[in-house]
C-alpha cells in the first residue's frame, strides 16, 4: 500500500494538514506538491493505495487551477481523504467540490476535513494550523486507519450545494502585490509563482490576468521586497480582520 499527500498550497497551510494526516497513515508517506504551474509527471494509483488531497478555499470554492493540476493524477477505486483549508469565513462548497473533482479522477472519498488556517489577508487565525490543530489531524487520521483496517471504504457525502454557489469557480483575489526598493532581483518570486504571473525580466511587473493574489511571493521574499502596503489594502485588511474575528474550528467527516 502506498500513501501520498497531494496538495496545492501556495502559502503552506494546506500542505501541513494533508501531510499530518498522511504521515499517520504511513510515516514515510510521499508528498506531491502541485502548487507550481508546470508539467506534471502522470501518476496512477491503485485500489490498495490511499491519497490525502489538500487545497485552500478561495471564495468558498476551489481555485480553477486545482482541476488542471489533477489532470496528471489517476485513481482506480482508490480511497482518499479530501481536505480544504480556510480562514474563518466559510468553506461553503469547496469540500464538496474537491470531492467531486477527485471522484471524477477515479478516487473514493472515505473521509474529509475542513481545516482552519491563517487567512491570506489581514490578521485572521494567525499561526494556524498550530500544534493543537496538527494533534487533531493526527487523531482523525487514527480513526481513518481504524476504518480502513475494518475494510470499510464507504464514501462520505460532504455538505455543500451540488450547483456550486459561485458557478464560475474561483480565479483568486483582486489584490496585486507590489515591489519596493529592497528587491535584489534574486528571482525567487517569479520562480515560485504558482501561475507564472511575475515577469522574469522585470519582477515589478505582474500579469493581472494570471495573478491569483495568493501572496506566496510576499511570504517567501527574503528581503520583504514584495508587499501589499497600500491604503486600499490596509483599510480592507483591517475591516476584514474585524469581520472574521469569530474563530471557527476544524471539522472532520468520516
């Protein structure tokens, strides 16, 4: 039996949850990071394998690019766990949507989770997932192990609207990171952009149609050159932080 965590995780939150669950199922579980937009080697999994999928929630939906990344992945009645990460607002139809996506690829969702993570914008659930979250994920994984050991591969039905609320899917947020004079032209931001939105010849230039406002470039810049310090964003972030101050908890389904 092969265990793998497969995730789209621009800022690392979805990766943490997916890996925490996968590593309880098998301590040397494989990690397959599908964040960067590039050609992926085709992978096929059997009914004896178990896959943990992870992705962030964007406006209650899956980012459109997740489906494209899953094109290289094939299951054959392969049991899986689907996880989505969000920061206090809601996961709406995202968990159901990810389940539908992987079912179409030959996987059987036997469990799933809506996990709390630090929101991309503002100061919401800062530091999440934390140690307690990972403990909860691992307890959940132990329950999944028991389910599998009992030979139970029954499919789980997740909450959400079959006709997803946002019918077009999520293309990401509207904000576009800026670059200040700290930039050393190291190129890391362009190299690590999930949608190749940053010009490799001029790191100040961002393709508005490609950028999904995941803020990965801001998080990884070694000299804090990438930023979103504009009056418009700062006002939005402060109001958004207040609006989503009510904490949510991790939800598990099995």
